[in-house]
C-alpha cells in the first residue's frame, strides 16, 4: 500500500495537472477525489460519494452566501460605485492626495457593500483611474491603488470569504466579521500612507491639482450613498446585537439593496433585474460546487490518512510556533498565487486550524492573516484577478505598469501581517469587546 505522503503528492500533482488544463476548480477537485476513492476503495465507495458531496452543502449557514452575493450584485449593477467615489472626492478634495485617498476610501466602502474584489475594481476604477490620470497622477499609482483597494472586499464585512471560512472551520461568522473590521481599516490606512509617499517621491503636486467644491455640492452627493451604507451598519448591528442570524441578516440586506437600487437608480426593468439574479445564481452555484467538491476532497484526504499524516508531521516539528506560522504563511501565499480565495480556504483551513490553535494562536486572528494572504494573491501573477480587471477597464495602461504599481501594496499587506503578529489585538480586540 502506498504511503500517505506519496498518495498526497500524487493527489496534488493530479489536481494541479487538471487545473492547468483550465478545468473548473470544483470539477478538478471532484474528479481527483472520485479517482482516489475508486483506486483505494473500489466501486463500493461510489455509494458515499453523493452523500458526502451533498452533506457538505446541508448547512443552514450556507443560505447567507447567495443572499450576500445578491446584495452585492444589486449594488454592483447600479451607479452606486460612481456616486460613492464622487461623494468622497468632494469631501476630501482639500486633503493632500484627496483624489487617490477618496478612491481607496471608496474601494473599502464599496467592498463592504458588494463583498467582491473584481466588482470593486470595476466599479471604482471606471471613474477613479481616468480622473487620477487626468489630474496628473502617475498611471502606475492610479491603477495599482485601485487594484489593491479592490482586495479589501474579502476582508471588510460582510465578506463572503469570511462566511466560507466560518462554515469550513465551524467558527462564529459574527466574530469573523468583527475581526476583519480593524485590520481592514489598518490596510486602508497603510495603502493611503504609501500612496501619498509615492506621489511625493515622484514629484506630484497635490496643491496645484486640487478641485474646489462648495458645501452645497458636498451635501448633494450624500443622499444616494448614505442609504446603502446604513444597510451595512444595520446588518452588522443585527448580527452583533443577537437580533438575527447571518442568513436572516443577509436576506434582509439583499432585499433592501434591491429596493434601494430600484428606487434610487430606477432599476426596475425586468431585463436588469433578471441580470442581477442571473449573476447571483452563477456565482452562488460556483461557490456551492466548490464547497461540495472540497468536502469530497477532504473526505478523500482523510480516507487516505493524508490529513492525519500532515497534522502529525507538523506537530512533530520541533520549531518555534512563529516559525510554524511563517511556514504556514509561505504556503498560503504560494497557494493564493494559483487558486482563488474560496478554494484555498476550503482546501486548507480545516487542516491548518487545529495546528494553529494547538500552537496557541487565536482562530479569528488566523482567519484575518489567511485572508490578507489571499488578498496578496489577487494582485500578483500568475492569476492576479484584479490585475486583469484593471487592464480590462483601462486598456491604455500596460499590464506591466499595473503590476509595477501594485507590488508596493503587496509590501503594505506584508507589513499588515507583521503588525497583526506584533499586535494581535488589532483582530481580536473588537470581537472580544462586543461578544465576550
């Protein structure tokens, strides 16, 4: 019989070989898992394949995923991103670097509304990048800041990625949302600080390009934006106040976002509503398929004693716990280069979390560290989804320039992880203070 280490290596080689062909992640996971079970247990294992796959989806918490996706789709299909950008631009116009700061602020707020990094890049970038280039900002900073700002969508609540982590690890989704707030603010601040420093280094004069707005013009930009922000605040309140479950809060948030999109932006035509629901169904089915397939993959790993062997190997390593965390971070970073966040979380979190907690680390702190690693993967090759989104909405900016502008923000994220290691309370203080 093949040893667990050899079986695990063969399984991973087969998985990456299928992914390299362009096969959808869910199909690759499912095919490799079924093949491994058939080779080791024969056709008798076919009886439990369907039960395992659908058992991974038989969780009430999963209802919140399509609801939050529907909430994000309704916001992303409206001009809310444009209005949010314009409102912040008018209020931050006298601040040095106000335009680029308003773009980063709009990215963080729109991320909270949509929960989608690509949607954030597209919505804010369509307005923000041309405006920054027009006012003389370097193209690398204009594109890189939006690409990096878009990554905040998987950290700032309500985040679909955090929901998936909570379901995969059986941790509190409410606590995960709270854990992501201050780190999200911290990363936004780091992005803003670097952007101002970079602009100064390149000799850009903020004062010469500043625009002036009257108080009336500033107030005119708020009515379209505030209702959507109030929805996010309301969702967080009912979650942490114990008023509703994540699924109930997500359903209410989705309903109110659709109503606001219809009332404020007059999105009530059947074709536009159909497009919103089509986008929601497409993304939800994709995530659900990955969840079911990852459950099957986890079962195959456990059946071949691969999971147990990895756990024993790492636990037997006579290394400092911070060295262990460093190894885990490198592993997550490399995985994020090739796979989307949801897939990485579903495949690795159930295995890594027991090791992390055994080493004395907080599971909610680790969720934030893991998520920031996934953020780095969104703006680094070879996948780097946000890079291609920016290139699509700003085709006049070469991909190499976008990558060059994004790399300093990768360093900001690494700094963010180091700060979380030195001051773990950035992630753990708020959940503890509000939820005990």
